[in-house]
C-alpha cells in the first residue's frame, strides 16, 4: 500500500495565525465517521472551506529509506470554521456523524492556536486523552514562549500539555523545566 504525501492540514494557512474576520463564521467540531478525517479535509479544501485537522507524523519501516504516515492528532474530529453554508458543505460529504456546536468560540480558537504553534515548531509530540489535572504553567523561554498549559512530571522528565478542552484531549511535548514558570 503506498504512503500518501503530506497533505494540507489547515486551510487557509493563516486561519490560526491571524484573527478571523468573517462576521457570520464560527467554529464547529465535526465528529466524523471512523477513519475519514483526511477525506473530509480534502473535500473541504476543494470547496475552499476553512478547516483545521492537526496531524501527527509517525515513522514507518521502509526499505527505501525514511517514510512516515500522517495520522490525525484527534481521531474522529475535524475543526471547521465557517458559516451555515460551509457547515452544509461538510454535511454533504455524508461522512459526518455529528456536528458539535462550539459554545465558547474564543476558548476553542485559543486551544487550537496553541496546538498549531506546537505543530509549526516541529516539536516531537504525542496525543493525550482524558488529561489529568496538573500545575498551570507558561513557557517563558524558547520558540513556544507565551503558551499556557499544564505541567506534569513523568519520571525524571516533564511534559507540557496543551488541551482542547471541548474534546477533553490534547497534545504534549517534552520540555526542560527551566523553560517554564507558574502561570499568573
């Protein structure tokens, strides 16, 4: 089975790096049927509908050298940003199990922006399900300076967690303790 090339995981590119300016647009969480997240993203991209589908690159054994698979960080979910028309386009794919209304638009945008910054930085990350309570911290040094999340110590190392609160899931990266401070 051939490994597909990396596809766009965000459209437009500035969706999470600049404040949105569409007055009737809002975030929707598309709960998808099993293993169709990429297919939905392709269809949304072909219709110029704004979406975010964060990937996790996973190395695959290969005789031809290094190759990797790109799997969704949050299996079963695609984040859509748009108006009623954009939502209708997504529903027409017949691959959506349910469309979840986002009550706190700013909170979801903030959560997704933090996940996006970590992905852009190229950090090695891992998905986290049902996150545990931890100390609220802020990164005070390095390329991820300003991100707020939770700090958990695991053995001799620590991990910085960024949550997508609505899904009760998130991502974590290993980070040196000197780079964080207690959030105020």
